[in-house]
C-alpha cells in the first residue's frame, strides 16, 4: 500500500486580522478622545466652582468683619476694608494662595491666588480657561477688589473686569 500524500488543510484563523485591529484601534482612539475632552471640561467646571466658592467665602468673611467693626464702633486708626487683603479675614487661606506679591509669580503653576498690595486686588490665575471670557482683559487673570456698592450696605469682593465663565 502506498501512502497518500499528506494534504495540508489550512485551519481558519481565530485571531484579529489587520483590518479588524485597525478598526478596533480607530474606535478606541475616538472613545479616548471624547473621554479626554469631557475630563478636561469637568476639570474646568471644578476650577470655576472652586473660584466661586472662594469668592463667596471671602464675601461672607467680609460681612462678618464689617459687622464686627460696626459693633465695636468707629475707629479712625483702623484701615478701611477696601484697603486690606481680603484673604486675611478667612480662617484659612485657599490652598493655592501664594501670598502678597507686587507682580505675578513666574514659576508657579496656574490655578493660584495672590494679592497685589499696591493695586489692592486679589488675583486668580486659572489653569483651564477655554470657556472664560474677560471683558477687556488680555492677561487671562481674574481680578477682584473690595468695593462698596451703593446697592449694598457693606463692601464686597467684586470683579474688577466683568467676566463670563461658561
């Protein structure tokens, strides 16, 4: 008996082919892009919320200080609220507060606060500002000052330039 020649039968591949791999990578890349976009958006929303809460806390502390001064009576030696650093009225300064400085720090990472004593302004340098629009502002900084407003009986921390964040 003669042996029949061995016929090699090619079995079907069970793995990814190049086309399937390319499609899977394209879908995964698109999903990662949208995920990263949403994460960056949410980081900016969180940063805006933190700024709003810091301003709100300072305004609350400012009201308490104004009420305390009214209760103690007038003192001509006391510095007016509009000329003081508003962060000093907080129990603890914001975690990213750098202190009093006459110019912006060069090597600090954005998302920080500092007080400019000559201009009497509390300044915030945002990290994410894709949705921040400051009227007339080219520096990309939010600037706040303590001002007395005719509509309110006490001074409050107000933006120097109007801005819209979202």
